[in-house]
C-alpha cells in the first residue's frame, strides 16, 4: 500500500529520475483511504486540500513517462480496489500506456495457492522486460 503509493508518486513526479515502477495495492488518492490513518498525518481534506491534492498520484497521471505496472487484489479490504480503478481511469484519460494485473478474490496481501509465486514472477518479468534492454538515459522521451 504505502510502497505502491511511493513508487507511483516517484514515477509520476520524478519522471526524470525513474524509468519504471511497480505499484501493488497503491493508495492513489488520500481522500479514499482510511480516515483514522490519513487524518492523523494530514488532517482532513477540508483543512488540508493542497496536501491531499499534491500527494495523491491520481492527480499526476498525465506525467507518466516511464513503465508502470499497476497490481491489485480485487478483494482488498485495506486499500480498496477503487484506488487502482480510478488510477487506471486517470491514465486512460491522459492517453498513457501502462501495464496492469488484477487478482480476483485476493486481499491486500495477494496470497493463497500459487498467487504469490505468480505475482513475483509477474514483477520480475516486468522489470526484466522494461529495464534490461533499455539503455536510454533516465528521463529520455519514450515512444
């Protein structure tokens, strides 16, 4: 959740530094996350609208320049699937290409059966495919 949030924000706001990011169950808009956690650090959206706006990756989808893998368990009861669905909508509206993978009936931990192995294989293959053959400088425009 927080790792997926940070990787998303780094790729979008730091697109001159990062070539790829994997976001698993990311918080993409702080308005939609658990208020007990969020308001402890950010106060309410009414009290801190700039903080909510400036720190929600969904608001920066138009800045995507690198390779982005967006992954979520559809039964996640911690970071609801809405975060990934709305991020996908924002990326599509901005005309950005990205990779995505959803795990039906899986919670925040995306485990059970062969799921964890599948997830780690997916992430490893993504990084290999997107980075191993890419010798362009960081921040270079992408086709």
